[in-house]
C-alpha cells in the first residue's frame, strides 16, 4: 500500500508542478485581455492536457493569508502545493475514483507504471523553438534552439527520472561545477562569490586568468560520448539496465541535424554559426535538447571528466569554476594557468568537443569582450602592473581587480530593452483595442506599473521592505557592493521612470495623483523603496547566507524524501493549510533547477548553512518503486 501510494503521489507532484506553471503562464497571457478589448480570450487556448488529470482550479486547497502574501516563495510553488494537498487528501480518503478527474488520473498513473515496468521508453520528438540570445549593440543577433517535449507521459517519465538520477549522482560531481546542481541554490551567486573571494584574498598581487568557452556545446556533443560516460557511471553505481534504456531512448528522440529541416533554418543559416550541421557526417547523431529534463544532468556527467582532470593537477592558489560550458581559471602563477588551460583543451579533444580559438589578450578594449576563449592574461591594476587587464567578465558580471563588481554592458542593454518593450506593448494594446472598461483605465495602468516594478525589483505590495521576491535585481545582487554598480542601477531607475512617463503621455494620463491606487502611486515614486538603486543597497546590507528569498541554501525536511507514517486526513472544502506545507512527496524533491542543502536556524531565526545532507536520504525515490526495484 505504501509503495503504491509512494508512486502515485510522486506522479501527482510532477503533474501539479506542470499545472502550476501552466496556470502562471495563462495568467500572464490573460493580463492584457482582462484590460483591453482584444479579440480572443487566452483562457480558451489549450496549453496542454495536464488539467484534465487534476482537480479544477476552484477545488484547489486554498493557501492561508501568510502564504499568499509571502515573498519567500514563488506563486508557482504555492499553486503546486495547493493542487498537491487537494489530491493527497482525496487519495488517502479513498475517494479518488468518485470524481471524473480522479478516474482519469488513476488511469494515467497506471499507464506510466506500465510503461516503466515494460521498459517502454520510446519518446516523441521534441518541438523545436528559436530564442534570441543577448548580444551587444551593433552585433549580429545570435540564436539558440530550444526543445519542448509535448507528450505528457514522456514529460512525467523524464522529470521523475531526472530527479532520481540527480539525487543519486549529484555527489559525483566536482564542487567546482555550479550549473544544474541538485543541492545548490542560486548557483550564479555562488560562482561569482567564489571569484570575488579569491580576488580579495589576493588583493595585493595581480592574478593570471584563462577563460574557455565550448563551441555550441549542447548542439555538438556526440551521443556515443554521452552513452559511454553514462554507462560507466551506471555500472559504478548499479543503477540498472532500465535507466540505460531510458537514456538511450532520450538521446534517440533528438538529433541536432533535424534543425536543418525546421521552419527557421533559413534564418539560422545566415548567421554562420550553424555551418557545422551541413558538414555533419550522415548518420552521426549529435546534440542534447536544450530544455529536455535530462540534458543538464548528462552535460555535467560528460564534463565531469574535465573537472576531475583539473582537480587532479592539485595546483596551489588556483581557482577553477565551470558553469555549464563557461569555464574560468584563476591562478597566482602564469605557468599554472597556462598548464590548466592546455589540459582543458586536451580533455575537450578527447570528448570530441571544440573550444573557441583562444586569443592572447594584450590590452583592455573591445577585443577582450569579443573573444570567447582567452589564454592566460594578467588581471590587476594597470597602474601597478603595466599591461594588466583591470576587469574580468563572467556570468553577466564584470569584476574589477579590487573585487568590486558591475554589470556587463550587454546585460544592462538587454534589461533596458525588456523595460521598453513591456511599455510599448501595453501602449500598442491600448491604442489598438481600447480599454475594456474606460472608467477603470487608471486601475489598468496601475496594475501594469505594479507588474513592471515587480519584474525588476520584486512585488511592491508584498513585504516591500523586509525582502525581495524572485526578480531581476536579486540575480545580480553583488552589483550593489560597488559605486559603479550602483551607478548602473541609478541608470536603470532613470530608464524605467522615463519609460513610464512616456507611456502616460501617450495615453494622455498625466494627472494620476487622485485616481491611482496606493500600490500604483508607489510605482511613480522615484526613490529607494522600489528602485533598482534602493534594492541593491538593501541586498548589500543583508549577508547572502541570511537572505530569506535568495539564500544559498534551503531547508530540506524529512517529508521531502519519505512517506508519512500515517495517511493524512482529507482537507475540508476551504482548508487553511499550515504555514509550512509538508506534503508526502516520495521522490527526492530537489527544488528545480538548483537543489539546496539543509539549513538550521538559531534562536534569532537566522539561517545557518553548515549542515550537509546525508546521502542515505536520497536513495529511495518514486522512480525506483515505479520500476519495480
């Protein structure tokens, strides 16, 4: 009974996650329809078939006031837990087959269990989509090909398998690898913090730096290399043959060569970045689908050989960091940096991967930012060490020789473009369709301003002083530690204020003092509480380990990896859940995409992150039980 419940609720948790993300997407797309006389209601659009297997929206377990108005958790997580608690109560009460959605859900779970038991892992080909990469002003646009698996059964199987394998294999990876890690929250902040700390610990001397970037990593990695590495790991950890079959089927469902047959190949072929597909040997299978559940894990497994090779050099006063295919190496001596860079290129060659040609940087200028891979160059103060490069760029940051930070120009321009595009879209919708309720157009504008502020600096009407929710500023939290970074934040405040002023002029709504709500008036206030500048100062004053919203670690409760001792009671029709939900979630639920380590709390409520997660807590998951192991 426990095994059956374990598997059932594992699949329910995955479906609830999909449904919550779909609801969030539909809510965003409905924003303009609810305020303008547009042609079609987005709610009529069918996103996927996941809703038919779960209770309707009005039956979800309702979160209490504190959960709804807390900036600690994204709304998607709150919706996911609401769905999960409702299904959990109905299932353990034995009334799952009394509703139509419950019967469909039971049949769906049986189909998943049947496919896993038989080893039927034939996945449909993913849908290909084109995304524009952030590039500098005046540069030719770059594109990234994204894959999306539309078959719901395939998505569930791949998602649960990824949770299981990530929990099993995360301890294999080097501590110098930061992307797609299970027990690591906010990996960008951790990687940048490591670089800053290493720089400040050697503040009196210049350092040598090498950077390496792999050419089209996800699109050029060979399937035979992935399979060879994965099978070696499977044999070492006794993962079973079914897992090997699943990964083979996952790779078989995608081939980067299929991009040439896509509708946007003409657009890609003009950039010159995809010529390797035309030169590909017929029958050779390459590429991992960007967006596939297992792609991040498999990429880490392949490049883990590179991490271990650099670790084996045992260099003193040396820092090596890899974030997916972006690699940076810092050392006190040029010989160590050059040798590590050579080992890196040699190891990539054994994996049939190619890095961008390394350029020797001799002066600081445009060539430094254009080059993808750079040979050892001196990082320091040019006035002290002639010929030294004062800045190092990594993960959207520029870090100076004294440890201060600022944003890269491309990062700032991309966010400026997004602010202006948001305002332009709102104005065009208003001019084309007109407001749905002309007497309520001030409310519509106020809602849009709240939305624009929330995108950059967090929700203004939810705990605006105590913490920041998921927003753009929180990702680039270290910028507030320098005067140059704060100056960039003031520039973004100016851009946002001018965009809002232009929007109001075009809508002929200059006098808003008496008609806008309190939240919208806060948006118009050009000051610290809801500004980029004030938010960065706030993050700078709060130690990163104690930040409530973007701390580096997060608590993992026993309920996240086990089954409750007794089935919970069914919640009432309008339940008031406890402050901290404790769902009976069978698979090891690492928060996607960055899984945290547990944390403890002292008497003052401050979080400490020195507690390690025992590996034993991750040895059982819904995948093992579903596969009959």
